[in-house]
C-alpha cells in the first residue's frame, strides 16, 4: 500500500509555489439522502466531519415541465442546511438521455431551472446537466456519420440556463458540465459510445464560437475525478485525452484551447493577474469498498467492479483532499457518497457503511480537514497554457555517423503528450530555417524527402520512402500541430548529418 506521505512528498518536489494566493477548498458530499430522511441528523453528520457542501439532484420531467420533484422535502430540509452552515448545490438534469435534444427542450429546461431558483432563492449554486459526454446521460453522442454531436446540443442548454439564472439573480453561480473523466471517442464501439473530456471541451468551444455568443457559459466547471480503475490510487491518472486528478492541467488547457479570446473565462494561470477566472468543482469522487462479511446481508446484488479495502479507501480520500487543496483552480471537492447504496451494482463508496457505522475514511477525512482547513500544506501546482504541442520531442539517433550512399529508409522517432498531426522533411543542410519553416507549414518549397501523419499522444516512428540521397549534408525537421488547437505548433530541427562524405 502506497503511503500518503511519500506520495505527497514526491509531488511537492516537482511543484513550485503558485504565483498567487487562492482561497481554501471546501469539502462536501454528493448525496440525496438528506432530502429523503432525517435532515437534522444528516447535516449534523456533515458538520461533525467538517463538510460544508451538499450537492443534490433535481430531475426535470418534460411531461410535467413545472413540477419540482420532492419540492416539499427540499423546502423542509433547506433550513436545516442553512442552520448547519452547509452550502447546497442543485444539480439539475433531464429525466431521459434524449430529452434535451428535442426541439424546444433547451428553452423549456432553462425555464425550469429558473423556476427552481425562484422557488428556492436561498440556493446560489446550480450544476447544469450531468456527464453530457456519456451516453447514459446524453444521446446521441454521435450522428449517423460518426461525427460527435453531444457538445453542440449541450451548448444551448447551458447557455440558455446561464441566461435564465443570471436574469433572475446575477449572483447565482452557474456550474457547467459535470464532465465524466473518460470517453472512448468511438462511434462504432459495441457499448458506451462516449466522448473523452478533452475532446468534448473542444467540441463545446467550436459550438460556442459558432453561436457568436458574447456572454459566458459558466462560472465554474464541474468535473468527476473518478479513477480509471477503482483500485488505482489518486496519483494514477489517465492517458490523453481522458483525465483524472493528476491530469487537471489537460482540462485547463482544453478549456483554454476552446475559449481563449472569447467572453467565457478560462482558468487562472500562475503569475498572471486577471479577474474572475473559471474555477473547478470536483463534485464527484469515490472509491468502492469491499463489504465487510458481517454486513453482507444488508446488501444485495453482485459487485461489478474490483474493490479496495477500507484502510486503503481512507488513504485515497486523504490524498485526494491534499491534492485538491494544492491546485489553485479547485474550489471544492465532494465525495460520492456519504453512505453506501444497498445494491452492489451501484455505489459502496461512502464514509459510512449501510448500517450507519463509520468507515476508517470517516475519521481520516475528518482529521485531514481539521488539520488543513482546506489550505495547501505543501507546494501549490503551477499552470500556464502552452502555445506549443504538449510534451513533444524528436529523437534523431546518431547523426554524427556518415551514412551510406545506398538507398535507405530514413526515419526518426517523435512523440507528444497529446494528439498532433505532423509534416516532416529531409532538407539540405544549407537551407535556411525560415525556408524549412515555410516548407513544412505550406508544403512549398518541397523538401528532399517528406512525410506526414498523426502522433497519437505517444511515440511513433516517422518513416520516409526509401531513396538514395546524393552525397552531401542534410538535416531532419518536423512541424507538429495539436489537433485540439491547430494554432499550437512545435517545430524541431535535427543536427546535420552527412551522406556519402568521408569523415575528417
């Protein structure tokens, strides 16, 4: 079992202090139990742990467009939340995955969102939708030609909801997306045809720019920071274009690519003064735990994923708190759930077991929050956007070697931390850098040898066609372009190598 201290210590070594101070992170749960049971006891539990936020769900049914399900229960427990000092967040979703893609549905949904705000004016935080990059919550994800369509359909829902809420109360905090950390980007997948978070944000930016909107879409972005595999620790992330807690810089860069230069704010950058940047709500996070044998009779069904033990869950929750506290863009972190669900195909990730007894994570979360008060205890993460291709490189091999004049399949290795297209060439050594740059950007003048393709967020070999080069001196060059933002490029030149020329 990895120790928290060593993990946090190693992370702090590679992080430097942030350029600007940021507020304390608040902690809570994503849990509906409070509005369906004893509200006073529920909020007393949150207070005991040190949690001051509760995200609850409200479902919109277009068959009853003005009915707030559970309105009486909500009205009854909101005073208890206020008395406990717990900030309530409403996450408003549609009843069916296809509901919001029908004609007129975005406007109807926005009207309902405003109706909820008018009914409960003490609630100032609204999450619009839930995981629109997943087919369980949003359909279709792709059209019949395999083109992604979910983000373009979600954009007017978020935009109209933002306008409706701000028209009623400009102080309301509009939270977008509730983005899933994963997606396969495969319209032909046998199941779960979904969109990765980085690509979904790209698609949302395209739709936003096409709408010519001059107002923001959201004040905060909600992200569900679940691990790829339930047994993964918080320090284990995802491969691009998916993202977990260690990969939040991908989400920030994706937002910058999608919205920079528009009315939609992007995330704050280290050392740069700016007003009202976008903030990040990690509003769902949890690890499922194996049920203790004495309590097995209180659960039913069959577990459908690998589980961890209770002490490990406690470690992971404490580590997640500390990681969130040291990211200046994170405003809150909410665990999913407070208490287990009885169906083993659902979630057993609570701080409490099904019988209300405390897991080790209950006391660990309580102690960690009491120690840190939501403030970073180490070094704050630094982030600034890049205008190049992330983590791009080229490895040329031994260029000092005098190569044979025989026909050779010339090649070198390249890589990137994201998907990028490229053009590469072999140029005579005397060709100016300006001419090489122009050649790789525009295709003219043509290099001696050329190649083009895509780097799939990993290493690959660039191979030129087999050809015998005339004696002389040459160099490789490659120009990469990020597919998520073609304006981000990287140009790399090799040293000079000789062909058919004797060494001196």
